C-alpha cells in the first residue's frame, strides 16, 4: 500500500568533497546539490558535454561487479551504494549528485565522509509529502547461491543482516539497525572489506588503483606468499605489510567487531535506495550482496509500479482538462463514431490519464446487447489504446501525419461490465521507454472507483505515406 508520510527533504546548500576512485585511482570531485520535490537521487556526469543525468533507479543497473553500477545514455556510475546509503541514512529524499568521473571517491571505504559533508550542507523540509510503501504481506527473494532478502509487515522499519563466508578469519556475523536515525552512529563508519584472494585477482587485472590499506579491510583467508607480499607493498605504497592475529592485513583497527556485517547492512540500504520509495517493513537479509540487493530492488519497483497502476487516480472531472475533444482530434486520427476518448487530464513522457463518458447513444449498444447493454471488452481496449495513442503521437512534431498501429495485446483482463452511464478513467504507463516509435504500455480502466479492465499493449507509430503505399 502506498501512503503519504512525512514531508520530503533536501539539503540547504551545495557541498563538495574530493577523493580518489577505488578502481581508477583518479582524483574525483563530488558535489551534493539541493533538488526540487519528487526528484529523488540523481547522479550528474558533469565531465560529459552535455551533462548526463542518471537517476538512482533499479532499471539503470547494468552490473554488480565490485559494486552497484548504473548506466544511462552511455554514461556510467560505478559503486553508487556508499553515496546512496549516506543520503538515505540521514533522511534526505531529493539530491543532485554531481561527479566529474564515473566513480565516486572511495574515501575510507564507508559512508562516513559523505554523511559528514551532507550534515555540513544542512537539511531542510520541502512543501510536499513523501510517498511510502507499506508492506502488507511477506515479500521475499532467493537467488541461486542461497542468498535471501525478506520483508515482513511492521509498524516500524528496521534492517537485520547475517553474513556467513564460511571462513575462520571472518566466520558468521550479524548486524541490525532498528531505526534509520541511528545510521550515522551505528553504520556509516563501517568500511568495505575484501578477502586476500579477491584482492590479488583485482590487482592482477589492473583494478583498485585507488585502494590502500586505509579504505578497505582485507581479511587474509590464505597463506600470504613472499611474492604476493611484495605485490601488495607496491600496490599500497607500503614499506612493510603484516598480518595481525585477528587475520586482518596490516595494522587496521576495526571500528566494530562486526564491521563486515555492518558494512553489508550499509550496502543493503544503498542498494534498496534504487527502489525510489521509502519502505515501511522489517527487512531480513541473509548473505546479501549487490546482485541480490539490486534484483530485490527491481522486484519491489515492479511491485510498486503495478500497485500504483491499480490505484484510482485522483482526478477532478469538473476541472479544466489538459485536452478536450477538439484538441484530442488534433493528435489522434480517430473520428466519431469511433472516437472513444473525451478528455485528457494528465500527459507526461511516461504516462497519460484520460476519460470517456459512456452513454446509451453509443451505436454498439444497439446490438450488444438489446435489453442488456454492455460495452464490448474489445472496445474498452480500443478506447484505452486511443488514450495511449495520445501519449505516443505526442512524441512527434506533426502527429496528423502519423497513425498508431496495434502490434500486440497481452494479459487482458475484464473485471467488471461497463454499462451506459459509466465514466471510464484510463491510465496508461510506459513499461519500457519508447524506442523507434514502438510503445509498450500497461493500461488500466476504472469505473465508479473500481478496476474494470487491464491489459499490456504494444503499438507503433508509422507515417501515413508508408501505410498508404502498401
């Protein structure tokens, strides 16, 4: 269930910090900037011209190799999770994250320095409420490696993590965050970690050029040969490297006895930020990693989108519409008696909301059915698609020169009959971005506050000349 909770928040002023990228070794400048309501978290690659905006959204995850990596329009953001965890951890909802590289600075391998910078920027309330997803039943996801994430209903949100690497040096650890307001004190300073065998592989592949023994805990899970010892000295610019009794490389002091588990909890917070909505529920993560974290984020995002589609839009039918019937006929080619959309109330790059008043004067009621008039389901789909056609044809500068052609209908369901006197409310959302004139939409129809029809639709816009020439 989606509800409105507390007001949204952003930072008061811009703040910057510098560091090196863990894998590139290059100096990076990162700027946090205030953002308007409903922006969410957006990375901005300011080293590219024009700047490219990459929303922190699960749909943009391209891989989870050594971190959660995003890509949009050919621009990448690597290891996004520590920055996102800091923003979530101190209660910020909207922020631009400008960066002059593909990789945020690693700092000390935790979220601590990001939190400190954001606190210096200050936090301010905004004039719109935050949406929150309230978990009402158990939601779980298990991967092929046996990792699992579960959310159960709870009045208060919390996260518990258990890690088990089946090694003597690390063993089994767990960590719990009962209240997100304790993130700064309990979780933010927990640093990333690696095992020696992973470290050697990264070094052999020319990665972690920005790594040193101050921004990652290295657990020694195998004998350290003299050759590898020399490699590590060169990589980390150390004259001497040793293994301490607790199995950690060099003289790094742990911030917490269960720092590995706390860092995994930090990663879960950062990766679940990609859902794009605050979650109210109790989260349990068993052997979490970026792959299962982001897969779970995608699953939750889809669940929320589906539930949002099934919520009746709050439309004032007596208000001035965005488009009336005359304006609609300037966009789509349909004409009476086959024009089945009366008004458009909302139109964006990704959705459209329209309506139709169903009257006894509709010509199809003469034969469907005499004495028991019911609007045919196929015409409900047609009406819904005409509303979708407004969305699709609005993407071209000369819509009167194009036609919208059906390509596919999937998962059509008719929940309730539609009768004369009903007012139909159409809502269509893009399932995938429009590409090459092809539109894939999820559509729903409501009448009298109830869902009556739903379907997945695919259509294509095509120039009139191509149709007429065939």
